[in-house]
C-alpha cells in the first residue's frame, strides 16, 4: 500500500465519508420518531442472510472528550422489520474519531432492503469536556438539554436510507455502512457568567455506503488466528474500549489482509512485511491487537497499513497517554486532550499530563521504519507515550515518566485546520485548531531557532514539499495532515503529507432561531431561500470537516438553494408530523402554507456545497423543524 496515500487517507477519513455519493440522508432533530411510509417491498423473506460491517465515526466538534453510551443500533427494512446489530451496550468517546472510523461490529443480518438506521444514545452517564469560555483549560459539561431546554437523558437519532441510496443486503455479498454522528452540527455550547457550560444537543446522523475510494479505519481486539502463507490474519472485534484480553466474540471477527508495506510494532519492536507477519503468527492466541488500514470495497477486504500487538498496544505493561503536545520546556512535555490508559486496562480522561522524556526514550513515527529521537517532538504534535505514571500530591498535575530505554513516544498523524493565507513559497495558514484543539491552548515558545522564528499560529508556515497547492486561494478553508517540524528548528513549522482544500467538500449549514421565527426568510421561492438571521439562536454556522464559518460574521444573508437535478431530499417536520419531499417546489409550498397558518421556524439544516464568496449552500438535503 502506498504510504503517502495511506497518510493522506488518515486525514481524509471524515472528508471522504462526506462525498456526494456517500451522503445518503440527513435527519436533524430526530426527525423519524414517527417514520415515513415507503412504497416497495423487501427483497428478503426467504431467510437468507449476509454479513454487514458497520463502522462508527463522527464529524469534528471541538470537544476534548464526548463520551456517551450507545445502547442500540438497529436497521429497519422496507417492510418494517427491525434488526438489532449491536450485541452489547458500548461506551464511545466520539471526540476520538473525527479523523478515523472504527469498526463497531460485523453483524449477520437478513437479506433485505434497509431504509433506516437508528442509534439510541444514553447521556445519563455522559463524560463531556469542552474548552472553557476563555479557550483555556477544558471544563466538564454538567447541563445537557435539547432545543426546547429539556434535560437530555436518552436520545434516539435516526437516518433514512431512501430511494437509490437504500442499503441492500443480498445473499453472500458483504456490505459496509458507516454511521457519522456529526458533533459540530449536533452540539452547541453556551457559557453563563460563572463560566459553566450548557450543552444543547440536536442530533445529526449521516450514513454512507462505502465507495470505491478507501477510508482509513481502525479495528481493535484480540488476535484470533494468523495465516502467514496467505498474507492475512483474523481479529475479534472489540470496539472502542472493550477489554482486549477478553475472548467475547459477539461483535464478530474481521479478516485483515497484509502486504509487503505493512509495518508491525510488536512488543516494542518494529518489523515490516513478511517478517512482521511471521512474528505476529508466533504470538499467543487472543493477543491484544490494533490495526489501522483501509477497507477496499471492490475486493471486500480490510488491508492493514500498521499493526500494533502485545505490549505495543495501550493497556499492556506500561501506562499510556494519548494527546497533543501543547508546550515543551527542555525535555518536559505538556500533553493535553489526554486519554490515559493504565497498565491495568483502566481508561480515563485527564486533560493535562506532564511527560518527562530523555535521550534514551525511543521515538517512532507512523508508517515509517526510520529512526527518530526526542528532538523530533515539537509543540502541536499528536503523541502516544508509553511510560510509568508517577505518584503525585493530590491536586497536582499527573506526571508520566518516559525517560527509560523501554519507554516510547509514538508520533501520530497531526491535523491542522484553518484558512490559507498564502500558497506561494512556503504555505502559510491561519490556524483555527490542531487536532480540533483551539490554537490558543498551544505555547509555541522554543519551536524556532530563536524567539523571532517561533511558530506564529496566525502565520503558520507549512512545508508542502511536492504537494500541489497552487489552486488553493487565499481565504480558503484547509486541512493539513502531517507532523510538526522538529523542536527549535523553525522555520518551517510543519511538514505536510497532505493538504485538502475544504472549500471543495460538502458542508453542513445549521441555523436555529430563539424564539422560533415567524419571518425566518428574507425571501423564499422555488429557486431557494435567503435566511433572515434576526433572533438567530445558538446555531448559525457552516462546518466543513472541522473548519467553522460563523454566519453572523460574513456580512451577507446566507442562501440555501436546491440542487439542479432531481436527487434532492427535503424534510418538513411540524409537531409530530414528518413529511418527505423530492420536489423542492412542493416543499417550499408546504412550508409557506404552514408559516402562513401561524407556525414558526425553529431550525433549518442543509447539506451540500457551500460557496464562501456568496454565502450560498447548494443543498442535496434540507430539513426544517417548525413549532
């Protein structure tokens, strides 16, 4: 597998999921409580079954952690039969999957045409942290409400799979489905005078069938068996933080293909190709394993780019912290946004951990066999550090000792998001976030050869190498994947492996009104709708893969217009009635009639291509909610 393409795919995970032909349907504000009738019949009924692989991801949302319980995941056939695909309640931190999808289950389901997927989320034991109003240390969210201000305990969020985009399961042909819980479009945080946050949740779920274009996925679980002669092995799926030392196979098993480019990190040692596979074959059955790779839909197989096994997997003999370096002073790193996995398998979120490294510390980088050292670790870099958590006084910052030669720092893909300033010579980016953490959290002191050359987040210099960035215009939203330049060596500040112009990708426009608006449009007709943002509520943004545009700051009224062909789907929800339209003119006529009868518009969500210069989104999916 081409390594640069693999690295590009890591960044593009959530981007590719949002391509035009992957978006099947959008359902905002739990629009399918009552469901909608659908003509046609199931293709099943003969008792045949086939395998369906389901992965879970999320759109970015700026949360340090967004951990809730997924109680169920069901699919509904065209004839109304409901199939449960999730064998166990599963605790998920959605914030960890903005640049990656994780295999959730390999379910055996009846052959049928499926028209709806539903997920039940339990917020009663939620662990959600968000950056404070001053964008400094994250704070825990204690108050979670829906759009009406009611406390949230459990939410049912669904997505329709209609018309040409139905999920069709036929005998003997594996199928694939990715469910994306878009944090950016689904959540809005408001702070009171004391700095306490209130989270308003309006679920937005997007579903996509796998296309010919690969996505990077992760699978974790116990190793089941290795077939070195046929270049593959099988792993028992244990998604998210289910115990890796348990042999429970209720989530199913997944075959993993390997090739000569596959890199292995097994018990702290590196291998590549057939040598690594043979070492893996010598590991005991049910050895803890994590694989990153891409699912190739045409061949119906998952191909590994990098394999971690044994003590190289968090939860082994060492304590492990994963997060971003926000400050470096000599050999002391401050790592924030931390998931801490103790050697006993305990998983906790702790926003900040001090990490001590030394010359003896082993340093490695994703998808390379090259040697590295601690000089390569700089501010902004995403790291996974294996060490020993120290005893500290209560209330003191946690300290991880990684100074020994059996301790390791693994540099993972880091993703910048912001707006292009210049693409002539070194690419210059005005940063919004680094791995979805606000740039104000990062102290770039010491990153340059001297203080005058320390990284400036408003003019962050990116070495784009041979990547063609000439078509990216100034002001375009961009995402850059790669690695922070070595510490104390800037300029340049970052070494890019991929650059994505987000202006070419679909976006999600979400606008709400508080109170609900009786005059939500400056104009509306069969050609589109121009929004009136007077009394706009918490939602007034366009999000594209983690870069957000505030519609109140653009100087233009936002416009929503339908696609020119007949592929659009439009939803109108008025109290308990949900109506689907495929004709935009009929949709507008029904909406105007309800407004003229005294209804008020609470929100509108549109999915499609957004033009920054005209503030216009050309939408394939539009959903409105009235009261």
